[in-house]
């Protein structure tokens, strides 16, 4: 009968794209990950992943199975964390830093369920897109997106955030759908004027990152404004999938060039090293990791 390690192996294979990458992410050997997948496939009687020499592509059955078990495993992890503290009263205040656009949709729901589970804990969110000074701002824990500068902070990776290209159905009907990155030269693109990339998009071509220059009549220094410009039909945009997921689900925009997407960016929890991390901080980090693992990034 399949074990929890078999289920976590399947999730890692699907999300990291190969057995080798999954083994590295899980800290397990390639052989044990391969055995876990084979065990699951024997038990279920269907192929879950199609293996090639370079990548491992999930089948439709594999994707459906992953989606069903991912949230269940997240609940098991939370149950374990709660059991470890059974009978212990956890109280106090948590001051949490988080990005402005990201926090309302993805952090506040986690805070809400956390405070219901641990009613003795109070939470204050401090929202900003710049990296806060945890000591000066008296922040117990910060959620940060992107590459982290070298520091003495402790870090726990929470998720990898997919980045996508997208446009409205109307724009694609009028201007055509790009098939390869070089087609972007014939399209208007919505350019974000902040960050290191701006009008040079790091697309994946033949497994390597290729810098693709784009141009467009509309530019802005705000992510929400750029996303809305795309939905207004002003061109093709590049954004983290979490920012536009609702637009995709509602049919307002469609993804394009999905086989050439930029590498994902990481979201992490960081905190000041301490001889003993307060239980409330550790619990919230565990809750974040569990809930984020179940998200459709």
C-alpha cells in the first residue's frame, strides 16, 4: 500500500518537472523517488508520469491525482504540528511583514485560519514592497518574494511562483497568437518599468533562459496597473500567475507561450535567528508552508 513518501514524491515530480529535480528538492535519492512513483502506478493501475531522458510529464490521471492529494497532505502536516503542541497554550503577538499586493489575497486567509486555531495569538500585518529591517521594525517574521540578499536571517522556502504571459481573447483574435518568443516582436507588450527585467523578458528556450526584448506603447511602474492594461486589450503582459489567476479563471485573459515561460520566483519566510524560536512564530511558519503547498501557483 502506498505511503506518504510516495504521495509527496509524485507531487514533487509533477511540480519540479523531473525525477532528478524532485529527488533534490525532497532530499531523497533518485532511486527512492523512482520507486515511490512506480509503487503508486502499480497500486492505481494507471501511468501517472511519462518519463523521457530530459523531463517527466504528468499524465491527465497524474495531474488529477496530484490535485486531490495535495490539499489532503497539507491538512496532515497541519494536524501533526497541532498535535505536537496538544495541551500547550500558545499566546502573544506576531508582527508579520508581507508584500502589498500579495498579502490581501494569500496571507490574510492564512492569518485568519491561524488565529481561529490559536485564539490567544494576535497578529499585526506590516505591508510594504520593500524589504523591511526586521530588527528596526520589530518584525517577527517576513514573507518575501524573489531572490534574497545575503543576510544573517534564517529562511524557509514556501513555494515557487509561476510567471506567465497573457493577453485578452479580443487582442489575440485581432493580432494573432504568438507561437514562439520571436513573434513578440510583432506585438505590443505591456512593460513594467520597475525591477531588473522591464522590457527584456527572460523566456525559456530549449531549456535555457533567453533574454527577449519587447516593446509596447503602454508602460507603468505598478503591477496592478500593468495587469489591468492587459485586460483592457493594450497588449501582451508578463506577470506572476498568482496576480492574474482570477482573470484567467473568469476568461478575461488567456495564457500564451506556455512552453516558454520564465523561471519561477521563490516566496520565502525569513526571521531573525534565535536560540529558540517562539512557538507562535514556528506555528505560523508551518501553517504558511502547509497552506502555500496546497495553492495553485
